[in-house]
């Protein structure tokens, strides 16, 4: 690329060759379209490439390498470390939103710009489902590439356990379709290795029959006994039931008594995939822990589980830490509640996700997500507003809270990692998996073009 010409002129010439749109600072929607989900990050890209197809993505990668512009890839924009944007070139996949459902074969091809809510709403109409995460607005791209822990983790495993194939654009500009037979090393790596190996433009998922669902929030008092009892009941529950225990500040919702608004409560998100009568039996131990503050668990569509999603106009800053842990008893529950009571953020939350079931039956070496034997995952989040001093204080709180709960390194979920550098990223993978990922990285991205992510450096 001739550097005698201003980068703005080079972008204009480049844009004329694409099918998709190029959004620059002169565009009327620039500020709206450049915004990501978290208020921690406020990048001003030289251009957002709203790619219309994989060829546009390949052209954008070539342009980034020719100009030396920093490159970020965006699907939903939920990156906890802000890696879905930058001040250079953003390959924005949100216009890749086509869904092709093959009901007879029980499969679906999904564009990488879709959200979990988009796909769920489409396949639910056919009586089928893919297990994504716990938020409708999260893009399927980052969620899938990191593994995908959600409301069907015990019934159907991780999101990647339903991934059959993917279309990916490599750093060399090659457009590949990868699956178990074609480029199996790359297919292995993208199932848990994040966006380190190329830009995935389409995903092909296996669809599971969607049985009747009994789901929704069960709100309990935030006591150590109730929290420890909830986790113990979740471990004993049948695999049809996946849960997330959220210890959080009660929002001012009409379904909650006014006297608990702003106080800590346990919001148990319950998702039973199966017979309604069996669901009531599985739920009984949770309801017996304490008199519920609110019980909204009932037969309902799977998509109703997304009811706690914040409105899109909210862009809070967030501090987050998470790790896999082996056990969680009354002492851990008391520590978790005490940590939340020390937090000064306007909205604070801790999570306990009991795992196992279908997720644990996939061999650890089968995918780059290798923590198949993890019993549960804990996480601390602070959502807040303010300047650098406030941000530093909340980051310290989240780190200290996790350290008290998980003093060792039981492994980490790459999608819930903070900006912890190479040492932190390597905690998401056992040593043998990390070494194999670096080898695959060297083959498909030897210059580390895809480095604005939870980065795996080439071997």
C-alpha cells in the first residue's frame, strides 16, 4: 500500500471494492456502530468493515496487513477485555446474519453476526435448540469459540459440543470450511481456542429436540446456608437441570418485594429440559432451602431464560474474575457473601455454575476446551461507573474476592477472563493443550495477526 496517500484515502479506495459497508468517523452512525457493550472501552476505529461475506473479510485482513493498521474482530461486542474493537480496523461481522435451518437433518448454518437470542428465537419455532450462554445479546462468535457454558450444559454439553463445521478466513486470506474431516487441527483449535486462528464467518450446529422447558428465576434469601444448599442440590440434580446461582443486588422489579430492592439475594436461574412433572421433583430440594422471596419457575419457552438481560442502552463498566473450583461448601458461601458486602459497586454479582453431565463425557483432548472434569465455576462481577480510581478499586475487589475463594489455579474459562496477559490466558488451558494450540497458531497465523483477543502466541 502506498503510504504517500493518507489512510483515509486508502480506506475510501478499499471500500469501493467491497460488497459490504465501510463506516468511518465521517459517517452519521459512526458513534452508534463503534460502541461496544461495556463502558470500560471507548475506541475510535479508523474504519469498521461491515462485511457482507467471507470475501470481504479476506480483503479486510489483506488491507490491515498492507497498511499495518491494528486489527480487531467483532461479533457481539461483549469481550470482557475490550478486544472486539480498537483504534485501527474493525472487522464487524454483524451483517453476517443469515440463518439456514435444515429441520430434516436437524442442523443450522448461522452467520457469525447473529446473537444467541437471534438463533434461539429462530430454531425454537421448529421445536429445536442449540445450547448457548445465559444472555440473548451475546454474539455467537465469541461465545462459541471460547466454549459456550449455558443453560443446557448438563443436558447437551458446551456450545462447541454441538458445532459440526465452520467457515473461517485465515490470516493468509484463505476461506476454509473446517470440520472433523477437513482441517481437523483447525477445527479442534477453534472449539475453545477463541479467535486466535482466523475469522469465523459461519457456524454449523447440530440442533437438539427441544422438550418442554420448566425454567425461570427462584429468588432466595442471601444466606450462606441457602447458597451452599443450592450448590449441593444442583450437584445432586438430574442432568436435565442446569442452574446458575447468582448472588446479586436485587433489582427494583415489581415481582420482588420493595424491602429487598438493593439488597443481596440469591437468584437461582433454573432450566429443566424435560417432563414437567419430573421437573417439579427436581426443583423441590431448591424450594425447600428457604421460603422463596419470589418463585417464577414455571413451564415456559427456553427463550424466556433471557429475561434478566440488561437493556441495550446500558453500557456499564465491569470488573470480572472467574475460575473453576472443585468444591463449594458453607465456608465458601460465607466468603462469597462477605466479599459482595464489601463491594462498593452499584451492581455486584457472584456466580456459581455447577457443571458435569454431558459436558464431562466429552474427552478432554477432543476439543481445545479441556476442563471437562471441572465440577463448577465461580465468578465475581462488579458493574459500575466512574473514573480510573473507581475502576482500579473494582478490579482489586474482584481479584481479591476470587483469590479468597480460589487460592490455587484450578483453570479458567477463557470467555470470562480479565486482561491477565499470557500467564492468565494459559490458565485457561492445560499445558499439553496450550502447546498444541501454539503449534496450530504457528501454522495458520505465524505473524500473530489475530492478537487482539485472549492471545495464544505462535510456537
